[in-house]
C-alpha cells in the first residue's frame, strides 16, 4: 500500500467552468435557504393575522345569535304592549286602588 504524499495530485482537472458552476450552485442554495426562512416568517405572521379576523362560519353564527336576540326583543315588546292593553281594558288602576 502506497501513501500519497501529494493530496492535490489528480485534482488539476477541475476547470474554471466547473468551479464557477459550483460557486453558482452554492449561491443559489444560499438564496433558496434565505427565501425559505422568509416564507416561514410570512406564514407565521399570516397565522397571527388570521386570528384577528372572523371566519365565515363565525360570522354566520354571530348573525344567527343577533337575529335570535332581535326576534326575542321584538316578541317581548309586542307581548308587553299586549299585556298593558289588557290591563287597561280590565281597569287595573281601580283594582290596585281598591287593594284587591
């Protein structure tokens, strides 16, 4: 077994074109790594922003609750007025004054 004394022996065949290509690939890889890092940050920011806004389902649920509450309030007003009219017809003031 023979020990190589010159480790660079046999590597003279690397052309400048090959060296330039390796450098371009290195720069491209570095650029892609930076782009991936930026995209990851953008994705995290988008997730944070998504939490600020309501989804369509949440809006629909909120609108349903509002419509239900509005309907109950309208019914309450209607029945309150009906009861007042009924009390007026039956002379509730006289009943209270008499101390029934």
